[in-house]
C-alpha cells in the first residue's frame, strides 16, 4: 500500500453522538489507524443535536460556500470542524439546515424526518467528497461506515473516478447491525439519474423500492471490500457479498485495528 491516506466517511462518531456499535467504531477506528502511521481525514454529518459551543465546532470559510444541486434545488454546503483532543484528530462536519439542523436537541433528523433520508445521503456523500477535493487530498482508501455513507462507493467509482483525489482509491464499506425502517423516496432512482448515473450504475435498484438491503447492495456493488462489524448481518446482504465474491473481513467478536489495517493493505 503506497498511499497511506485513509478517508473515513462516518454516519456516527462518539462523543458527538451517544455510544453505539457504530459511533464507537467511528471514533476508535480512525484513532487506531492514525496511531499505526496512517494519515486520516474524518467526516460526519452535523446533526442538530450536536452542541457546537460545547464541542467547539467552527466553520471553515475557505471550504464552505459551494451549492450542491439535488433534485433541481440548490443546497448550500457548510463545512465545520472540531478537534478530538483525546484522539489528536480533526473531524469535519457536513452541514446544511435543510437536512441536518431540523429540531436541534430533539430526536435525530434521520428519524424525525425520514422522508428526506434519500437526499441526506446524496448531500452528505457529495459534500464530503467535494470537501476532500478542495483540500487537495488524495485518499488511498475510502472507508465508509453506516447507511448514510452508502452512496460513497457509487460516487467515487463513477462520478469521481478520474479525479486526482480519488482515481486510485479503494473503497471499503462497513456493515453494522443498524439500518433504517421503510423505504426511500419513490423518486430516489430518478434523483440519482439526475446526478449523472446510468442504467448500469443503478441496475441493483432499477424499478424497485429502495429499503436498507437494496441500498446496501447498491453500495456493495461498487465497493472493493467489506468489513463486517456486527454478528447479525441482514441475510440478503450477506448472500449478495458471497455470490459476488466481494472480499470481506468477517466479524470475530472483537475490535482489532491491526486486522483492519491489514485488510486495507490486502485491498
């Protein structure tokens, strides 16, 4: 592995969100990988429940200001950053009050207004990728965690495949026990086509309701590898991994950063 830069696109990171299987991995994995000599960049959404003053978030003016067009509507992209002193690591936050600042302090937005989750995914992934491009940072590995990051492999492999920041990147998707209930907006496929994706890119979801297994299949079909962080993987998703011979690191009941680092190198 000649490029030791690892980009983490995380749905949850502790302590910004309460401890869970995913948020703990969102903290411990980048921290552990950095301690093993890798250079890391870490992103997550700026949910309304995250107290900016307490966590010392501040806007990065030079990275903010871009508008992302989703479904023919402009959405301003604001980038905030904070430093996790315990991990000696910066965390970049993707922010927009259309998607991530609704009812601050109450239930998390993905549950409060699930009808927007399809566009949240698009905005979060595009926002993180565009910020990395502005940073002029070339990622050797892009590691995405959680269903909110599931579109990352699709964008990296199709839209940004020739971009200097991503043309040599390998993409790994982490599976956790958490998912979302129900289905995405019925126009999700149409919205992705407006992003420039083709029939071949979207064949996993073509003409079908997009629930969690369907979104996972779409992500996995463009991933170079999978890390399983949970004992209970949706059987439909596990079957897709095995039938398509996607390299994966199985769950072994413990958190072993050294094994994750070796998996990066093997990919």
